[in-house]
C-alpha cells in the first residue's frame, strides 16, 4: 500500500473519530480524556475499564459511546448474586421436541456494557476472561465464537466501597486501558444542572460493525520503527525491577502499549508512531497491571508514580520519522 493512500486512510479515519467524539459530547458532559482513551481502545481492539465513584456519569458515557458505534449492544448489571451462566448463557430444554438448545447470554454482542463489574464475586467476573481474550465462550464443553468486533466497556467503583470485590489480576490484565474518572470541574457541573429536567439528546449511530473493523484495520497498519519497539519494551521492563512492585507488567502489557500507541497516532492523524504516542497512553495501559508491595496495595498514586518514574528515567534513542 502506498504511503499517500495510507495517509488518506488515516485522515478519513480521524474525521470519523472526530464525528464520534462530537456525538458523545452532546450527551456526556465532562472531561475529554475518557472519550479519547475509549477511542484508542476501540481502534486497538481492546477493552476499557472506567473507574470512579457512583454518580459521575460513567454509565451515561459508555451508553452514549456504544450507541454511536451502531453495533449490537447488551448490558450486564453486575450484582452479588449474578452467576457465570447469566453472562455466557446456558442450554435449556425445548419442551416441543425434548432437545436442549442454547440460550445465549448477553455476552453475544458487539459491545458489552459491564456495569459495576466489581460488585460480583470473582467466579462470575472470571466468566468474562475467555471472552475478552479469545473472543469466544465455552458452554458445557461447546465452543462458540463471539461476533466481531467485540468490545467490553466496564465500569467499577473504587474497591474500598462497601459491597465491592477486587477484580482478579488475570482479568485486570485483559483490559487494554483503565480510565480513572473524578468529579467534574465546576463549569461542567453547572452545565449539568442547567441541562437537568430537559430531555437529553439521543446519540446517533454513526458507524456499523464493518466500519469499526475498517478503523481497526487502519490502526493495525500504522508504521512503527525499531526504536519505538525498544522504548515500549524498556518501559515495561522498568516496572519489573522496581522495588515497590511485586509483579511488574507482562509481555501482554508490551503488546497493549504498542497497540494503544498506534491507535493514538491515528487519532493524531499520522500513519506512523512516535515515542510521544507511547508516553501519552502509558499510564492508562500499564498502571492497573502492577501488583504493588503489600503496604502499597490499593494506593493508586503509587502505581501512577511508578509509571511516571519510568517515563522520566527510560530514554529513547531518537525521534521517529515516517518510512
């Protein structure tokens, strides 16, 4: 594929992503960063975990974002009594012919909204593991492919709130990015108050499943030079040697960091990555994967501090130029 054609593809993709961003902003009033990271995860074929206290519009954001994709959407409200079969589905007896038929669960959708995912115990949360990693589920020994694209948008409350369970490390590692959402700025909250009581605008579907896969294909073909590969690996390796970290980031994190950096380049309108693309996504991609020393467990500032230290101490050889 010629360089000129690739640039044209990137520009077209960027225009469609800007349209999505604008459509979501008609419904969601708040910081732009969560929307940016969701777009990056979408392009990189990854999943998103939004974390924040109740009442800051996490669910509003994911519903608006999902609607703009124009794909099949299913929502799962996680509760302490939710069972794995409630997510994946199960075989049920058909009284007409006496045979068992599959009743698929809400996991069989392009976009799965997992609301308050950490209010269910680990056994139920783990039902998502195979789906998130392999894009398939196994029910009673039978394997079923999930529709493509497949995208999990999960929300969770801070783990110190009553009735929450920490997600297993293996499941946390399957989320490409984690986005921490805080309270809105004063002007944004004033805008919310002004809009209260007025019929909220309905987001429009701007894409379809084929469009989403086309955008993902553009991101996957973004050019990466050798020094960017090295930079990703050295950043991840830094977390494995840090004295405050018990378990650093795995090679899966290196792959996730690279995919997110390529998606960031598309959003910026470039057909090639730069070290700044890696730096921009490093905290969202890496921090939640760290297992900290016992005395720092649950200290989010410590996780962020390790990534900031890596970005300050790990250097890259040179700036990247297009091939």
